[in-house]
C-alpha cells in the first residue's frame, strides 16, 4: 500500500475508539492532544482510561459491545481491542462507508496508520515505516529528536510572524524564497530570534 503523509487539522473531528484497554488508552492519549472529540466503545474499560475521560470533556465512554451503528457520524475510527476478527469486521464496514480506519497491529485492515510523532508546537514531524515496523519508527524518532534544537519551535513561531510582511513586500516567488532562506539562517544563528526589522534588513540586502 502506498501511504501518503497528509498533515491534516483534526481539531473538533469525531473519532470512535473501539476498545477499553491499554492500547485504547495510548491512542486516546495521543489524539487528545489534538482536540479531537473521542468516543470510546468497549464492554470493559480500564481505570486509567476512565480517569482520562474524567479529565477531558472531549472524551466520552459507552460501556457496551460494539455495534455497526457506532461508526455513524464518525470522521475516523481506531480499533484497539486485540480481537483480530472484530478488527477485520470493523475495518470492512468502515471502508464500505469510506470512513478512515486504523486497526492496531493489523496492517492490512488499516486505511491509515499512526506515525511516530515529534511535536513541538507548531513544529510537527511524522516518521513512518508504512506499518512494517513501529518499533523502528520509534527508534528513528528518538534519533531525530536529538538533532532538532529546542529553539526550533520558537523559530517557527517567529517566522510565521514575519511571513505576511515578506509576502506583502515581495513581488515574486523566487525573491520570497531567497528572503525566507536567509531568515531561517539568521534564526538558526540567533537561537530562534527573528523579527520584522530583521526581515526588512534582509530584504534591503537583497535589494528589494
């Protein structure tokens, strides 16, 4: 399968998580960071998942067996039960209704997969092996994290603040690219500090 890494805004989307154990807890914990409305369905729910739901108003739990109607209105579905037959069944009905589905540990039943994520707001990096080895993706993540300076988050925020000024005051893509590259270099040399005044000076150096 050819996976393509869309970076999508999932805030306020509705996600169904089928399962109430540690796998479901792990996926709910990840998604909770992105302000997703999480609906959990499971016959049995672990205490940690209940506590997570109690601390997050976007998470609700229905303690019952899965029913096909549970996927209605969902933007995407995560199956974290450890039950292969149930996972394949839910995958089938999700795909029939064109609802993205991830079935933990059953690659062939997934229409999307969870990458190993490095998230330093607003910086986001996703690493994937296409589902072939999540352990390898996690190991690569650790290596990549070590080479991303902490100030890159600040640099990304500051570059966003100068972006409108640069785009408004440059007349072609080639010039903008040159200015943005110089701004990134300046920011790297000054621990993420970039201002509109610096952008103006760089544009003057570029004879804009």
